[in-house]
């Protein structure tokens, strides 16, 4: 299996209010993923709060992760940063720590043009010397990768995959066919976004990059495997059990919700980095109820 296939679990990065990573809590989170045997771990993704952490803390997180799960589960590390030279340094740090791959979003304050993004990604891919996935996340970065740009980048050495947002019309097959017509033959295409993540696998995506899998790996893996096998009825049945959680993700954003899940599971008690605020108590009660639904279904 390619590094960028199957279920990739994206965990939180537990940290104190100053941004100091709690490597002991991180190890607890990651061990659950290794024991469940997810296909890969997406460390320091959006769920992992990479944009809120200084380089030193990001390096500590990668080193702790590789010490915990290295050799057991492939680790893909998010290396996005505002400046190209800083991003190159983060990519080198990840490689030096033993990471298996990289994930890169075009983080920028100034809106970027296609040529700027192309040059940025080519420079980071060369510096990192690891398989790299494009993170197409326009909801956060305000940059949308065109099919043509994805095709050009797929020919760059080390750029091996793209993590796409869920298509608004739900036409996974159509979008995948269109992009596959312009990309390298070995290039892999997967989707983030949990509500329709399983549907993306049914639709032909190579990978599902999942927030829920970062804390609920056993349950999410069962859903992913049903979709991977093409069992539509089982996929729909399992996905229905997740719907209360998907609803919370849509309403509050998954980033806020996962901090509550981590506490309810007894993994760690930390809050999102400011200025992001914790969920109100009423929403926390709904998260607890959603977990009860999942536990009953997968008991």
C-alpha cells in the first residue's frame, strides 16, 4: 500500500496554554492509533494545531511521535508555514526525526498566485526529500488548487499525493476522473472532511484523511474498511452511528470538538490554543451523547 492510501488518522497535539507540547499525552493518543492499526498518522495537521506551534515545539512533537510509533505506523507530518525558508526547515526537521512523509498547505497572509504556490511546493519538496502530499484546504488557506496546478505539481519530484476538500456536489467520481486525467500515474488522491469521508472511498478516493480517526480509531477504521470493500449498505449503517458526531463537526468545527472528545476519553485535558475558545457546556453534553451512541453501536 502507498503511504497515501487507506485511513490516515489526524490526532490533536496536546499542549499547555503557552504552546508547550505535552509529549506524554501525545504518546497516549498515538499509541491508540498504532494499536488500532490505522494506515497512517497525520501528525501536525490542522487538527494537530500546527499553525499555533513554534518550530521547536513542532520538532519535539515529531521526535516524540517517532519515538512512540516509529516503525509501527507511517507518520505524515504537516510542515506548513508562512515563509518558504521556514517551511523548508520544518520539512528537514521532520525528515531528521524519521518521518515517513510530509503534508503541505499554502499558508499565507497575502493571497498567493499559482506560480508562487508552484515554486513554494517545489522548493519544500526538494528540501524535505520525502513523499509529500498537497493539502488543498481552501476553507482555511483561501487558496484553491486548480486541476492544472495539481497536474503540474504531480510531476515534481517527491510530490506524491493530494488531500482534497469534499466536493460541494458530492461528485467524487467526476472530480477524481478529471484530476486523474492531468496528474502523474503514480499520484494518489484522497479526501479530508469526515461527514462524507467514507463516501469518498466508495467514490474511488485513494485515502480518507480523518479527524475522528485521530481519537476514535477503532470505530472509524470499521467505517473506512466497509467503504474500502465497496459494501454500500454496511458503510451507510456505520456512518449513521457517526451522524451525531458529524453534526457537531459541522456546527462547531471539528477542531473544537476533538478537545472535548480527548478529555471524555481520559487521554488529556487541554483546551484549544487561543483565540479559539472551548465549547460551551451545552455542546459538551452533546459530544458526550454522541460518544454514547458510538459506543453502543460498536460494543
